[in-house]
């Protein structure tokens, strides 16, 4: 019987590539997102209702999340993996220029949405001795100007992953925090409000990670022997590395 992976945020970027990779390896998948047209197209691409099930809901909405889970067909109920991928960044400005509503949207999606769905699916994952993979970011460990709340949400995801791992190690459930750096996807268009020039500038000449690189890493994590847990993976393109600490200097007099 095929294993089943539940992948949030599968309508683009990492989530879509993860779904394609797992199905190519014989898994069946549950796909989530708000854009129904994209979910339907991906379900078709992956082989239809026998291989994939699309659940359309906003992960910030607990009632909608519960309704969607109740609608899951019987053959997709036993979950071997949960990939908590849905998430976003909004804005790149300094904290005092940020919109409070955008901050709350990031917290509601990246933190509250992620823990809600994890809690709702946990018993099923324990029953299957399954795997939880959470998409954090290098922003969890490496602060940068303009990262403020986004980095805070991803630090939560990383620490939550390690805490879950502590709670679940006696239950045969594996937990991994995936922490990508510069990666090319719609993420940057969402973050900049659709600014294609900013998107092009960020990636130009940098050979960023591609969604397939993240999918490959997560498939590798899932395919290791059941007694092996990868706690965290920090992954960057070769072109990206660290800068010195910034020092602000007073000018004048
Ligand atoms: N790209 C990067 O540089 C990068 C680096 C490190 C970590 N990450 C993390 O990796 C994850 C995936 O990012 P990506 O690059 O693949 O971005 P992406 O292409 O913009 O995909 C984001 C996915 O999240 C879903 N999503 C967002 N808000 C949602 C909501 N309220 N309800 C349900 N689904 C929602 C979107 O689906 P709908 O819009 O259809 O709802 C979409 O499928 C995110 O958690 C991101 O923070 C990205």
C-alpha cells in the first residue's frame, strides 16, 4: 500500500515540487492551499483522485481547517508524513515602517496555522510512526534587516520542531526542521506585493536554490531508515554565505 504525505501550501513553490517528488516515488498525497484551480490542476497532473486529494482552505481559519480534515476521504486518512510548508513573508522594511496587519498575518499563518494543523493531525502521525517536516528558514537563526517578524515566526517553527521531537521520540515519530536560504519561488513576489523588478534583482546571477532542491532534501529525510532522525537541515545555494556583523557609527562632530 502507498504511503501518504499531507503537504500544506502545495499550490506553488516548494509544496508543489515536494508533492511531485513524493508521487514520483510511489507515495500518495494530500495537497492544501487556497487556490482551488491550482489544487485541481495538480491533482490531475499527479494522477487524479487515486493518487492525490486536494483540500482548499485558509490555514489561518481553524474552523475551515477542521471542516477540510473532516472531508478527507477514507483512503487518505492514515498519514505517514506531514510537511508543514504553507507560509509567507510580507514586507522587507524596518520594524518601524512595517504594517501591523502584515505582521499578524505572518504569525497567524506561519505559527498559529502550523501548530493548529499539527495538533489536529498528531494522533494519526503517532499511529503510523510517521514523520513531521516543518519549513523554517535560515531566518530562524540568522537575523537580517527587514527580517523582524518573519524571522521570529521561523525561529518559532525551528524551536517547535525540536520540542515536538523531544515529545515524540518515544512514540517512533520523526521530526525535522528544514531551513532554506535564498530560494526562487513566488515567495518573493508575495513578500514584495508582486514587485517583479525586486524579484529579478534578488535572484539575478545568484543561482538560488530551486523548489526541486528542497523537495529532494525532504524526500531524502523521509527515505532514511526509521531509526534515523535528521533534526535540522540548513541549506543555502553555494553563492550565499555570511556577512560580518553590522556596526552603526555616529556621524558628524
Ligand atoms: N522561497 C524562499 O526563499 C524560502 C526560504 C526559506 C523558507 N521558505 C519557506 O518555505 C515555505 C514555502 O515557501 P515557497 O518558497 O514555496 O513560497 P510560495 O511559492 O509563495 O508558496 C507558499 C504556499 O503557501 C500557501 N499559503 C500561504 N498562505 C496560506 C494560507 N493562509 N492558507 C493556506 N495556504 C497558504 C500558498 O498557497 P495559496 O496561496 O494557494 O493559499 C502556497 O502554496 C514557506 O513556509 C516559506 O516561509 C521559503
